[in-house]
C-alpha cells in the first residue's frame, strides 16, 4: 500500500504544484490588500475559485489522462484491483485538496477576522467553516467521475468546471430558501456536498469497472 501511495503521489505532483502556486497567489493578493485598503475584499471574492481549480486541474485529468495514455493497463495488471487503485488514487488527491483548503482557510482567517464579518455574507460563508472542505471534495470527485465516464480530459475539464460553478449558485439559492443560522446551514450544505461526492465516487468506480 505504501508503494501504491508513493506512485499515486508521483503521478499527481504537477497538480499539487499548480494548486500550491494558486495558494501563493492568494497570499500575494492578501498582501496587496493590506497595502492597498481600497482593494479590501478581493481575496474573498476569489476564494471560491479554489474548488473550480481543484476540479479542473486535479480531478478531471486524474482518471481521464490514465485512459488517454493507456497507463491504467499497467496498474491493473499488477495484481491490483480497480477499486483499490481508484481508492488510493482518489484518496491521495483528496488529501492534497483538503490540505490546500486548510491553507486557504488560514489565509482568509488572517485576512478577515471572524469578529469583523457578516457570517452569512456569501464571500465569508463560502470560505469559512465546513462548506469549503465539502465543496472541494465534491469538485474533485465531480472531475474524477466525468473523466472516468468521458475518458477525455478535453471534455471532462470544461464540463466539470461549468458544473462546479452551477453548484455554487445552487448552494446560494438553497441558503436563501432555507434561511438557517450559520452552523446549521453549514452542516446541511456540507452534508449535501459529501453525499454528492460519495455518489460521484461510485459513478467513477462503475465507469472503471466497465472499462475493458
């Protein structure tokens, strides 16, 4: 298992590096805001792009690229079940995506202390609490599922990005309809994201099972 994780990590280093660069850009944006107060709020307006970036850069190519290059054949002929291969590959990506979300949350907390924010305003709500973690897992698994189903990164990448954007708009509409306090709403929305992530993981697994 350790060797499999190492192989999965080596195959995902480029995606991890790209997300790390994005986090550095977020950090630079916060510094600019501190130097130029008239730009205050810019970081929070851009915070929602992390889920889209994870979906586009990490999720969509994760399985689709394996199909396009044929490298999946090597993994499946090494006495390794397809389910185990998917589990380790996806778990490695999920760990990286969650770590990136935690780093961004720390940056945003530093940029805007909780006491100074309206907790239900969408830039604050979507970048604090549990929702960012649930949303990034949903975005990752959405990209993986679309990649496994379509088997083409050029199809999976734009489609997954479009659907992640639509899901964020749907989440805002849901919040407006339920009108719950911050933490109950966070729990409800996060549970929805995690349920969808589980369903999408099952879809990816079934798509891989059907691959000859």
